[in-house]
């Protein structure tokens, strides 16, 4: 099921909404502006006065009037224990051998191992195939006798919203809206 992108008045993304939450905002008159086509129409009851059925159209992107219910999202998204955002950021390519793998064949590689003082953060992790990750073990990149084929980076908030979905289930208008704010240097643009 397609989700609706909720943004604030300035277009800053806040969350992905299900249809019910989006309709609730619409009927409470909390929408400032919308972008994109109606992706879902919900039909309500029939009015005794007009004898017409109520219909609420839900657009792809909704900007809400107030910050009610919106939590400020930092410009630096957190890396989660789930690796799908990391693998998507790195395009499922091993940082050492450069081969493309299915997500099930990848691991989260700590460039500076945690046992050597490395942290579990965007700038210290990359996608690596199991063979390379296990071969490197708790060595540094230099001790492993390799080099990084690409550098890790921290995705911005717009990239993070795309990465949350793994690039899937995002309709074209939502993707275009988010990609406008993705840096030119992002791997998502390649």
C-alpha cells in the first residue's frame, strides 16, 4: 500500500503516513498544500440531505498547517540496527571487492572495528560482502591490505526518507519531490 509523505509548510519531510492518518488530517482541515495526484479515494456514508456519498481524496504529499504531532527530525538521520538503509546508500556494492550483492549476502562493515575504538555511525560503516568482512575481521583497512573503493557519508534527511523505503513503494511525485533536495554527490543520484 502506498504511503503519503507528510511535510511541514516549508516542505521539510516529517513522516510517512498511512491512509487513515492522512484522511484524519484532511478532515480536520490541517492541510496547507498538496503535491501530486490523488493516490487513494476513501468513500464514506451517504448524506440524508444531499443524498451524495462523501469521498475524500488523498494526495501523494501533504503539507500540514501546524507542527502538531510533528517531531523535529534532525538533519542527521540515525543509523538503525537494520542494514537496509546502509546497503541502499552503498548501492549493495562491497566497499572492498566492488562487486554488487543481494542484501542477504552483505554485512555491515565497521571500517575502524569497534574493538579498536570505532563507532557504529554512518561515517564508519559501509556495505561489505561476507567474504571480505570476515577476511578483514578486526583489522584496520591497511592491515587487511585493502583500500576503500568508496567513502561512507551521512545521508541528508531527504535521502533518509528515500532510504527508509529502499527506493520501493515511492510514487514518482514523491521521489521527484525528495530528490530535488538530495545533494548532487549522493550515490542515489547515480
